[in-house]
């Protein structure tokens, strides 16, 4: 069982943001959204400069917590600031298609060329 295995791994390595994210993903697939959100948030706090943690949390919030869309967009923005390659990832994520019409999300997909 992936959930049990990941829970054991998290107990053995509680400071692993990666393991917390992987457990959160399993929990999302099992509709255990509150615990998944806690794990995504904790992973982002453990490694606040890791764009992949912010991206996972933002994607979760956008997809499962529509009332927190502004927070999700803030996190997408920070992820792009940390790693401009995240733009490409965002553009290629089909499950974020519903955000393409949002002005803030659309702006994230366009590289900032003002400093060039």
C-alpha cells in the first residue's frame, strides 16, 4: 500500500519535503484533501525556495480549494520567480487549462522581458 509505505518513510525522515509531497499526492487520489493540504503546506515551509513544492501546493489549491485561488496564484508567481522554467511547466499542465483565461495566470506564462 503506497500510503502506508510513505507514512513510514515520513516518520523515518520527517524533514523530507519530497516524501511529504509524495504522501500528499497519494492522499489527494484518495480524496483525503485536508491532510493532503497540510502536507503540501509543510513541504513548502520546509524548503521555501524549492519551486516544485510551491508548484504542488499551488496546483492543489487551484484545483481543490477554489476559494483560495488568490493564494494559489501567489504561489505560482513565487515558483516562477524562483525558477523561470516553471512557466513552461505551467503552460504544459493540462489540468490547469481552466486557469488559462485568468489574467494573473495568463501573465505568468509570458516571460518578463523588461530587464533585457
